[in-house]
């Protein structure tokens, strides 16, 4: 049995029009100056930012704004946000958007409260000890950052993408209104489905002795995501399916799916990070591009889990050897990715890396992961290169 | 889609020897005087209280003690605890035990911080606005009170048993060491299994439009409890099965299993409360004594959910009409209760109520539930009497 700490303090307000609760939430909290942090367009165009500001104005707080967060959020904007927080005496950050906006807000919060260079935290040179509190109005079901302790920032000066886990980074509240996700176009919706699924699968595929209840809940979540993704592909305004994806997204990354495991594998995420750092690919797409190659490379080292995944999640009929079934499960999963229009190879991302590019990614991967990583199979730089090559 | 608030801030320290973390937890918190609250024997005999006090002494806090909590915890002891907290300037309550001890601690916390008569909260005459913080070292996997917002107290002056939900009652931390539950004897272990299962089932059996992910996780949890209960019956020191039950117990009642539902039915709990208020029966046993009769009385009004329960949880083969399958599911569940040595009728509790006693219970049930209750079927006093009579 593995010990664990479970800490998911984020208060979730789930349901239609739940962003209307912001006035009450912020009034009760006693904050005085709120930084409203958002992305590059849709939340502005849809009128959501206007509605959020209206709700905050009625809570009697001063509002400071910083838009312009891009996918794979950049350190330069984080620095800008920190300066703004310090000059305007911001005491609360409200992230209105998806994972990139929330991650950027978390970095700003740590940087503004902690002093010094916030990038030190991402390079593990310092441990964050305080942060400005962060709240969320979620507009994309994907990253799960609304309840998670993690944030991923791209250093746009060095092209290094790094994640940081810190319990204090968990948002204090998250407003989850599935209606806000109905207008998300098909491709980012599919990327989101893949991301939610992978957050669960990275934890599920491991060589530790799991708690059965955790495993079964992970299977429940992944099965739901596959089903809901099909509904949303057919009918983008299927509000019930959007609601399933939204709640599954939060649960997939708040720690619940790790309880009792060895923590999970996380190689697909780290391999994907190097792809999107170099080519600015969408996070979910970078995962599906490399997962099949990774899975075929490691499954024999973790056969019982891959077998269980095939039967319990991918619905493979249990006729055949464990190895045959495990492989069928991998292929079924890759087919599901493809059926959503997601890339299942690196070139399908629209890029064409040379042999030297692959070597560079493998080298950076090794540098950023202390030389080795993985639970199903501990892989090293040479393995990473073999996986990138197979995924080409 | 039903809106919901999800708020489960309790920090869980799960694993072997996790009570050793108490020194660190309490040191960091800055509390100065801790009331150690416990039951009638086993935690003292096993040496756990001694170990807990040792850990607290090393955290440098003053310790005040109040033992003697009985199953179906009593208001008189709660009053005593409140007096003690006020006279000794207690700023934190540590509940060491199961649901009764934790519920008693929650009531003491509200009473000490809120002033006035704490019973007012249970009679819904006042809304609690503050509490002393409560932490938990859990010794029985059953009530789920370690993460829940609810507490149930028996007024031993009037023989009324009342529950109170309050978000502020959620414990700030819970130390969950499954080893501490290995010595729980077979009957309370079985009662605990039934309680965990019923906390999930009360939420699952409802007429609202559920989130699929919630339903599937509830099925995952119930399936795990059935499996683990069989293992623990065969081998009481099966630590892995004890761990499954312990974590399932916390998740069954922290709100996760309600997300997106209409809140659930809760008639079995309320019917059971009247039985244990009158006869001091164990909570879990009071539930199994009445559940079958309730289920047979209401299942036709909620056929799709009972059908799903039969197939997905009780493993009934899907051959037959929905009604036949629903009934088979009910019988399979009642058989599982019986297989653990739990009562499946009121008389099996070792009591023999007269017709007048049943009428009195139904009358009290109606008084305590505003005249009607339920989601599968809204029942009234006459229905309650019919169910008690069928359950005799």
C-alpha cells in the first residue's frame, strides 16, 4: 500500500450561470484589488469578461486587467503580471479561461508574493512558500488546472517548458459552467478530451500496488470521457456531455486519481512537453502524437495494467493472451484519438523534424527530467529518442 | 443538469503510521490547546491515545482530554465538552475514533465557538457561523464523518436523534491509517461496510438527471466495498482490503458521490435514525434492517435507477424485465447484508416493537423530516409506517 496526501481544497461552483455567484464569492472573501487575467479573444468576444467585471464591480473591488495569455503560456507575460500585481497592490487573481490562463495566473501569484525571479521555482532552485490566492472561471474542459497544484510555463527567452507542483498553487475556488464550453471549436475540444483522459491514464498506468477503488474510479472517468467525446463530436452543443467533460477534467487532475498509486508514469506528458516547446503544438495534440509509440515501447514492462486498461476502458473482448489484448487496447485508444481528428504521429502535427531535431528533443527531455523518468518502464535519453523516432 | 457546490477541503494523510505526522501537523498549525476527544475503550486499550498524546506533547501544545463517547453520541457529553473547551481555552479539537467521536467533536466545536445552546443548531433554530476546528485520527471505516459536513447527535434528555449539515463542520485534516482498523471486530466492521455502501447508495438512488461520471464512480465505490467486505470477513487482518474500505468510507460521504444528482433519497437513513434513537441500535445495522422493505416499497417509482443498480453493482445478469431485474438487485443486496451477519429486519436487531411502537417511530420520523422525504418516492408518515411494518 502506498501512502498519500490528498488535498483538494478548491471550492467548486458547478452549473449553469454559476459565474453569477462571483459577486457573492468575492464580497465574502474581503479581497480589495482583483487582477482579471485572460487569453487572446474568445472570453472577450463572448462578453464573458464584461460579465465577470460587472460581477466584480458589484462586489466593490478594484479591477486590474491583463489579457493576452497564449497557449503554452509565456514567462514574459508572467513577469508583466507580477509587476502589475506589485504596482497595483493586487490581492487576488481571477483567471478567466483554460489551462494556459490558470497556469499563468498561478505563476504570477507565486512571483508576486514570493519576490525574486519566479522562474527559479520552475527550475526547482527555490520552493514557493506563499502565493496570491487564485480563483478560476473555466472556459475549456481540458487541463484540470482549476483544481490542480501544477502549472506549466514556457520560458520564451530560452524555449524551455517547465512544470511546477506546489500545494499552495491550488485555486481557492473554481466556477464551472459547462455552457461556457459549448462554443469551444472541435479541435481544441478534442485536445481537451485527450488531455483529461491522459491525466487519468498517466496515473492509472503504473507498476505500483493501486487501491482498487482508485483504479475503478479512474476507469469510470476514462469511460465517461470516451463516451462524452463522441457525443460532443456529433453535437457540439450537447450540454450534458459538456458537463461530463468539465467535471471529469477537474477530477482527472486534482489528485483523486493518484490516491494509493506510485504517482503514475508521466512520460507521455514529459515527451509531449518537448514537442510543444519546440513546435508550439497544442498540449493535448502533443500527447496523442506520442502516446501510441510510447505505449508500444513500454507495455511489456507493465503488462497487467495495459491488459486491464484494454478490457476495462477500451472495451477489448477478453479473448487472447494478455499481450495480444494489451496491444489491442493500445490500438483502440490510438484509433479513438484519430477518430477525434487528433494527430497520432509527430508529423501529423504539421511539422517535419529532422533526425537532429529528434535528438535535440530527446536531449532536452533528459535534461529536464533528471536523465530518466517513468513507472511502467524507467526510460532514458536513448529510449526517448527511440520513442520520438517511432512516433515520427 | 443539477448545479452543485463541491467543497471537500479536508487534508487527508493516508497510510501506515500516518498518526506519527501529528506532531508536524499540529506544530505547523499554531494551535495552543488541544482537546483530545475519544470513546469508551479500544483507542485507550490499544495504546493509540497514548501515542497521540505523545505526538501532541512533542508539538508543544497543552492537552485537555474528554473520553467516554458512546455509539449514537449524546448531547449531555457534548455539553460537557463545550464547558471544558471554554474553561480551558481549547483552540482545536482532535477526535480519535469513529463517526460517533467525530460527530460529538463537531457538535462541541460549534457549541464552544457559537455560544448559546448547541442543540438549537440540530433543531434548525439557528445557523452555525463558526466552530473550533476539528481534526481526526480515524479508527473505524464507516461513517465518513472525517470528511463530511454532517454530524448526528442524540438528545439523551428527549430521545430525539438529529443530524446537522454545515460546511464549517468539515474536519481540517484526517489521519487515515488502515492498520488502526484491523482490530475492529467482525460486527462493527460489517456495520461500517453497510454504512459506507448506504452513503453512496442513498445518493445513487434518485430521480434526478445524474452526471454519468458521478454514477460510474459511485458504482466503482460500491463494487469495491462489496469485494473488500468479503475479503475482510474471511481475513480480518487483510490490510489492503481494510485500506480500500477506509478510503471508500471517506469518499462515500464527502460530497463527491452527490455531484450533479438531486441530492439523493436519504429515507433509509432517516428511517434507521428513528430505530436507533429508540433502541440504540448500531447505525449501520439500523440501515440494513430497514433498507430491503424500503426498496421493495419504492422501486417501481424509480425503476431505471434500481435496474441500473442491479446490473452495474449487484452483478445481476441482464435477462428479464427491468422490474424483475430491479427486484433481483434488491434481493442480492439484502443477501449481501445477511452474509455479513447484519440484520435484514427490525426484529433481527434483537428488539420486538409493538404495533404502537411502530406507529410512534413513524410519527417521530414524520416530525423530524417535515412530514415527507425522499427522491425515489416522496414518502409520508403512512408510508413510513407501512415500511416499518414490512421491515418488522
